[in-house]
C-alpha cells in the first residue's frame, strides 16, 4: 500500500522546482497527478516523466491568476480523475524587482499579489466545491519563512505570502467540519533553479539556516505528509521548513 493510493492531486507550478518535486514524489506514492503550469512544455515534460515510469499523470497548461484558466485546469483534473483529493498551490515566487517598500518596483507588488496570493485564492475557490462533492480533501499552500519572521529586501513577496498564510488558516477554520484540511508550508531557502540563480550565500536567511538550504525534494516530503492521511488531524498548521533559521 503506497501513501497516496487512490488519491488524485492537482499541483500548480508543477512544471518546475518544488511543484515538480512534489508531482514526482506524489506519483511515486500512488497518486494520480495533474501537473498544472503556466509553461505548457514544463507541464508536459513532468507529466511525461511520471507516465514513462508507470505512473498516472496529465498536464494542464494555465495561469493561476486567470479565472478562466483555473476553471480549465480544474475541469481537466475532474475529467481525468473524477475528483481532486489534494490541491497543492506551488505556482509563484519572488523576483529581483522586489525590495524594501521605498524601493521596490510597484508593478512587482501587484504581480506577486496577483500570482502568489490571488492565484492561490482562485485555485482554492474553484477546487473547494469539488472537494465538498467528494467528501473532503487536503489543501497545501506555500507561504515563506519571510511571512513568519522579520526579514528585509522583499516586501512585496513578504506581503503576498503573509496573505497566503492568513488565508490558509481562515480556510482551515471554515471547512474543517467538511473534511477539508488546509495547511501552509513556510520554507526558508530552497535551492530550485530559479532561486539558486539569484540567492547568494551572504543572504541572511541562507546564513541562519543551521542545517543549510533545502532541496525541492525536502519540501516535497513535507507536502507528501500533508497530502496523505497520516496528517488527518493536522489543519491550519504553518509548517516551517527552514533548517532551523527561525530559531537562530
Ligand atoms: N525556492 C525557494 O527558496 C522558496 C522558498 C519559499 C517559498 N517558495 C515558494 O514555493 C513556490 C514554488 O517556488 P519554486 O522555487 O519551486 O519556483 P519555480 O520557479 O522553480 O517553479 C514555479 C513554477 O510555477 C510556474 N508558474 C509561475 N507563475 C505561474 C502562473 N501564474 N500560473 C501557473 N504557473 C505558474 C512556473 O512556470 C514554474 O514552473 C512559490 O510559491 C515560491 O514563492 C520558494
């Protein structure tokens, strides 16, 4: 018996980084996976990696910040697998246009709010009714350590991830009695290709990480726990995965 046997999972941002690692990990544990990504080639490639190794996956191209696109992703998932038991919102991420409130590019504020926060809201808004129909599910959102401890230099991103964190706890309250759990992961530095390209070892979060930065697979392992019934009594949790940075 694998840990996600019988479950289907929709993973946004599944074409790269943390989302890709989770898609492969979930499929390896028996889940049927919808790999949703803005970049259709990335989505197809990851879905192909899963099916080539005997797993079950479909790709869905789309933008999480666009309502019609989210509708289409969810339809793809329901048409393919009948239900969505796990929603993992991994689409998003900060950029070098961010900074302190006095310096950040204002467009970057709205971009990160639109993708990371509004995109997470849209996907939850569309998937929750599906989960209610099938008797429940697990929602896994991604905030950031920046939303939990004081950091500097990425205030737009920090604000959007603070919103994701608070919204996830509100959803956990709202739907606990319906069997829907909602939890949020708060990673520190995770060496995905995107982040490895701009984060430097002198970054304070990097330096505070007593165990060193994480790999995408480390986050996928935590997500696997949250997706599985092993975490059936866990909801509204903010799970730090920061190599000890927040206690330093
Ligand atoms: N890597 C880190 O250090 C780190 C730390 C804390 C939190 N996070 C969060 O984890 C999540 C994943 O980060 P990552 O490092 O794996 O990023 P990544 O860039 O490696 O992967 C993100 C994926 O999301 C897709 N995507 C981007 N915008 C999209 C949109 N509007 N609609 C659909 N898909 C979209 C991209 O095409 C890409 O495939 C993000 O929310 C990020 O903020 C990352």
